[in-house]
C-alpha cells in the first residue's frame, strides 16, 4: 500500500525525494521535542534510509503526508519496534507546527489504525507517548487505544497505548 488518502490528506510511501521535507520537519525544535529531539540533515538521511529499508523488509512503514493541494503536512507510519524485548507494531506521526490543532493527527491515526488492523491484519498496534505530550495521548484515546502501562524508554518516561483487532 504505497499510497492512500483520507478526507483531507494524501499519503505516499517514503522515498529519497522526501528528504528535504523531513529535514525541515526534524529541525523544528517544537515538533521534535516529543520525537527524539532535533535531528541534523545527516541524522534525518539515516532515518530516511532506515525507514525505506523497513518498507523493503515488511511491506509497510512511513508515509509522507500532504494536503490535497500538495502542501507537505508531516509524516506518519507503522513500524516494527522492540519494546521490552517484544516485537510490537507502533503507530507514529509528526506534523508541521502550522498544521497542529486542526484534527490532522486524529484523521491520520484513524487511517493508520484501519490500515494496520484491517488491511494488514495485525493483531494489535501500540502508540508510545512521552509523558507530557497530552495532545498525542488524546489522539490515541479518540482512536479507541487503551492505556496499557507506563515505562521508561531510552531514559524517557512514556506511556504505552494499545488497540487490538
């Protein structure tokens, strides 16, 4: 599923042409504070390479998001992730600041959840949210994810939400 659309967004499988958009997104300190911190262009290129390889290995991964008129909005995806020695599939997303508060995160979370659970038939999906990111918690809760537990990941306090098929 290289491409899909929601009511207001189009999503395309990540490729090298998306590097400049991702670099700009990852350089914004407000956007990046809950997604691992500001990333240099070099780190973002490595991130791009890892995520393109994920597609090749698993048949899903990261999509770039645009409005219907073509403006870059952000990125979202499904990825394998080792959490406390268990292979999980995480839903994740990040949006340019000017698109915050407009419902795009809820729209894409609903779409990603449907793709993961229905299209790919995954048994469950998780969302990992850093403590303090109340907006992301609300997005997952609106998408019927249930709070499963709190934990520490890479030195950060996080909560894990889960939605089962």
